[in-house]
C-alpha cells in the first residue's frame, strides 16, 4: 500500500514538473514575442496602429474664377452637398445603393457608374454617389442614416456658369475626371469624389492655373472608420483668377443677332489681337456637364445637325469665297501686275478652253477698275487678274496673311484650314495644277478652306497697316507685332475697295452701312457654295434656295473693320447655309461692329465722369 502511494505521488510530481516546464516554455515564447513586437518591431507597428486610428484625406481646392474684361463673372464656384460611399464601411454596398435610390432617385446608368468606380477605387477611397443634393435630400438622408451604412454627406464645391450658353465655346466647361482620361489617374487629387477638369475653351487651356493645389485634413477615426475628431487641417490653395479679353455684353448681343441661325462671329482688336467677341451657334448650357450628363441631353447635342458642340470659330473650315478677292487684289498690287486703275471688261463669264467660268452677275458688270471690282465683287475681274499673277504669287501672299496655318490662339485644337499648292495637289490627287484651279482660287473656292479666325486675322492685317497680330482670349501684356508685311499704299487701295463695298450706292453691302457720328464700316461680302450647282439651278438664282434642304444652301460670310478712318476692330461673321453674304452675314456684322463702337463711347464717358 505504501509502495503504491509512493509511486502515485511520484507520477503526480512528474506530471506537475512537465506541466511547469511546458508553461515556462509558453511564457518564454510570449515574452520573446512581446520583445520582438514591442522592442524590435515597435516603430513599425506603432505606425500601422496610427494609420488605423488616423485618416488623412486631401481637400478640394477652389477652382479659379473667370471674368470678362469688365469684371463680369463668367465662371464661379458654388457650395454644394454631395453623398459619397466608402465601401469598407458598408457590409452590403449594393443594398446600400438600392436603399439610397429609394430616397434620392438614381438612374440605372448612375448605379452602374457607382458600382464600376467602387471596384476600381483603392480601399477607403470615397466614391461619389450623388452631386448637388438639395437641403431636403440632405435632411432625408441624415434621418435614414442607420439604413445607409457607408454613406457620408460632404460639403463641397461645384463649378457654375451664370450665363449658361452665352460663353460656352470661349470659356469652355469642366466635367468629372474619368479613368479613361489618361496617365494622371494615379494623382490622389484626381481621385477625389466630384473632382472636375477642364474639357474645352479657357477651362482646358489654362487647367494648370485654374485647378489650384489641394489641402489636407487629418482626422481621428473609430474602429468602424467614422470620424471622431479633427486633428489637423491644411488649407488648399485656390486656383488663379483669370480675366479675359471678351466683353460679355457683346457676347450676349451677338447671340441675339443670330436668332436661330448656325454659324460664328468674331470681333477682334486689329492692333492687339484681343478678342472681344467669339460666339459659335447654336451653343449649349455648360452647366449640363457638371454632373453626369443624361443620355437624353447627350443625344440632343451630339445628334444636332447644326453641331452645337463644335466651336465653329476655330474648328469650322469654309471656302472664304469673295473675301479672298482681297488677297488676290493685294497679290496683284504687291507684284506690280496691276494697279488700282487697271480696268477689265466683265461680260458675264471668262472662257478657258471649252469651259466657261461665270460671274455671279449673269449679264456682267461691264468695264471696272480694281476698286470697282471689289465694290461689286466681280468674279470675271479676278479670273482675269489671277491668270496674270499666277497661283504661286497669290498663295505666297495668302501664306503671309496666315492662311493654311494655326493662328496660335490660346485655345486648344485649332484647325489650320487648307492653303493648297502645286505639290499638295500632286500628292493628294496625283494630278498637276491647272489654270482652272487658279480661277477657282481667285474667288476663294476650290481646294482652299479657312477658319473664321484666320479670316478675321487677315482682315486685321489689311486694316492695321500690314501687321499680323496673334489672337488671344486671356488679357496679356508686352504684346509684340510683326514687321509690316505689305506696302501701305497697296493696303489703302484694298481698304478703299472695302469702304465702297459698304458705303457706295448699289454695292453688295450697302444695305448694312452705318454712320455713328462719322464712324463707318468697311468690309467684304461672300457667298460660298457647299455643292456643285447645275446650270438649271444657276438660272433660278438665290431666291429658290429656301426651297432646297438647309444643308444644301450656300454659306453666307462677311468680313470687315471699323472705324474706317482709324481701324480699331475687325469682324467676321459666318452664317452656315445663310444663302447670301449681303443678305444675312453683313447685317449681323454691321450691328455687332456698331454696338462695339457704341459701348466704347459709353465706357469712355463713364470713365471720364468717374475721374471727375
């Protein structure tokens, strides 16, 4: 019995000793682990713990305001509320989105966009759910917050264009940044919910100046990821405010003058290149793109045959038509092929081999000198002159005036038009240049095409004494001018012809003349074909053009300057399918020039009274 008790005690002591060693081993392991975590890896895990406790977010900078030349606000920012979703705070984010849409309706395309962004965004990056929430919607969402896990209401800013469609093509617009926008998508600023970038006009060209620099906000968050308190805040830097050369009063007036017509108008200072008016019509409300544009609105814009999305002043290319006769006349004078007294008899057409090149006046103009030929826009006169000059010398003068080249305006994606050449035709059509091409060129038709901006710059050079200015929309200092390109006496002959076009009885634009206390306008009309006209249609004349489809009607153009005694402004007006330059384009240009001069007089008077 005693032996049995001894053995039993021995076994118990042995087990106790084994367990003691086991527990000692566990304690040493735990101590070693604690030493490793707290001593050797302490800094690392402290940082990780801090990241879980601290949330660091960028804050949106205010985009720079845009003003017209008189301080009128064209693009501003407004405070708004937006709803965002943090996926990690929503166990079932799809259910959350459905619950949200019952309170604040979401289109199916919006839901698809949200789900796509959630998949592509980094962890704990908020995804925009809805912009521009009304106070009623904010209250409704806050009351139902328990049913919307992951949804947060944030105060933000959104761009606003007070004049809607008036300045869209000059000022441009912003819209939401998309992953498809390219290489900068990893920039944390671009991933802020509701961040927008410039898409057109000044908004796009000066994006770096306007966008500003983000600030930051450091907050303490709880285990669920909700903010508990603000720890630190660094203010963002607002974008630069920009003042443009355009006059909003003229912008509005030009828009009204076009009524329902499509086209463009530019009014530019001939000495500085400052653009006071640039409208392209029809236009569209720039505010449409601030949020995700609806399918209905997008189809309405993209499917419109009058192309409201296109800035026709920069992107529209047209045959300059009879406006190009100014360049042909200047080429003749500069090369001493003709003088202002050179006369040619117009019998209604020019015969070239077996082909007849008709004048717009079927019965002909009779005997004309150069100034009279410009006054009446005689085609035959310039057919004959072009044959004497030759296409190369005409194209050389046109190139000096900027045709076939970008003007360098401070807007992106400007078109260069087309100034053809012998080499160009050979490469394009594998055919040589022919005299018929020269005759078409002489009246601004054929292969030649130009933008309204190129035309107004060329007319500015004629008006200001031969200086080629650089058009611009942002107010600038230290503007430089080129050396005068042409003989001033030759330019005065061209200007006289343009004066007579408007101010002589029976001339093509006589009905659009004005006399503002001695201030008058000079210019040149043009009517350009958009398709080949048959002999039968030619006999019917322009009166029947209203009976044919809109897109088949001739374009109407006018380019001019004022005042004639001391040119200040050049203007170009293009009315797409407007039938006749003297009929539709010249009246608009005349009223716009006159308005600009009237505003100058009013502004000068107000400034004088203010300084007294």
